[in-house]
């Protein structure tokens, strides 16, 4: 729809928008800097905002009905932060892959997210993150090559069971406190995390 758009810099939808879905590659390679996603949107499909090299800000409210963020939805964009509302149950592979300026991803305190998928934050510039309590698995290479990642935190009521192989491979992770719910740390899940202290 707006793929490769050169002139639009800011995209704002009506507060009464009934938009339900942002389709595959809808804004891919567009030069938009700011996007306000309507509360009515339930799904951002594969590549919805990928390769948007000018994209700095994505506004999502606490009242968002968003349930799914698709594969590569924001990959190769330059967003600096991102808020994941409570109804999101799935974040696809590579969703924030190669986001070179992202520092933080914040989750609603009542987040329903169940897993951190493969390559979700691969090669991004994320610095720290608190894993939502209902996440049960961090899949392989989810945070691999995150050279600015120093701290991973879990909530006191964490339900996480598994950290898969190479999940934090070659990251700059310095501190992680393994919660008591963990039952499976796969081979090499912290391989190459040379700065890990605790």
C-alpha cells in the first residue's frame, strides 16, 4: 500500500479507525519517520514495517488490541524503543532483527506473550530487557549477536522453562539471574557471551 513511499513522513490514523490488520510489506521501504498504530489493529503481518530506514518512532497505546507481530515486522528499521501491549501473544521470527538503534523493548505488566521466538532480536542494538512473566521459552538465537545487550531480567513470578541453544550467542550479556522455574538450559545457550559475570 505504502511500500517505497517517498513523501509521507508521519502517519496518523483517526482515533475511531476500524483498521484490523497491517498486511504483508504494507509499509516496507517507506520513508516514514513516525507511525501511530490504531488501537483497533490486531495483527501486524510479515514485513509490515521492515526496511524502513527512516522509521524512528512507533506509537502503540496501552489500550491496543494488538495480538500478533509477524515475522520481520520491524526488521532493519531504526526505531529506538518499542512497547508491546498486553494482548500480544506472538512475536514472529526476526521481528526486530537488525534494528540498529533500538535500545529498549517494554512489555505491559500483564503481557500474555508465551515465547521469545527465533532471531527475534538478532543483531539488534537492544541494551536491556525484562522478560514477561508468562514467557516459557526463549528460542535459539533470539538475542544472538546483540553487542549492546548487558542485562536480562526476569519477573519474580517468571514461568520460563527453557532457554534454547545459542539464544545469547556472541551477545555482550553481563548479568542474568536464572529463575527457579528454569528446567532446561540447552547446549551453548550462552556460547560466546564472554562478558557474562553472574
